[in-house]
């Protein structure tokens, strides 16, 4: 699997996690739920978005390097 494929998979898994969180959030209604979302999930989702962008850039760079070396 290429780096790009890994980035796509990471994105898909993160979307799945967000969906599960949305389902969980319907039942978890105490004061800890928004705290958990703010302290853990928000940072995770933002980090994954940034990571996927970097993975795509690295994949393009590796592709260019391979072409240049041929």
C-alpha cells in the first residue's frame, strides 16, 4: 500500500471513529462527555487532518524522486 493509500485509510478510520463518537454522544450526557470531546477527540481529529495532508505531500515527493532517479 502506498503512502497515499495509508492516508486515505487513516482518514476513513477517523471518520468511522467520529461516527461512533456521535452515536455514543447521544447516550453519554454528563459533564465529562464534552470534556472528553474537547480534550481528546478534537485534538485527534485536527491532528489526523494535518497528518493526512503531510502524508500526501510526502507521497508526491517520493513519486518525484523515483521519477528523477529513473
